[in-house]
């Protein structure tokens, strides 16, 4: 379907396995929100552990997102 329309397909999840599949099926990027990011971190904690290890636990809001 995505190859037959002029629509731009952004995948609505940052879960790595889902994103890889979506990109292989025509997605051009990912869009998400805090709820979906939480699901992403919980879906593959071993993948993200070293990437977020240095993020201070006491950050809130925008500071936490940016870190």
C-alpha cells in the first residue's frame, strides 16, 4: 500500500524491531510520545541500558527527554 500511494509513512513506535520492519516497508521515520517511549524502553531494556545509563535519575520533563 505505501508503495502505491503518495503518502509519507512515519512509524508510531520506537521499538527497534518494529522500527526496522517499518523502515523496510517504506516508513521514512518515527514519531512518538512519552507513553510510547516508555513502552520502547520496557520492550528492550537490554538494548537501551548502556544508552541511558548516564542519564541522571532526578531529571524531570524536558531535561529528562533531552538527556
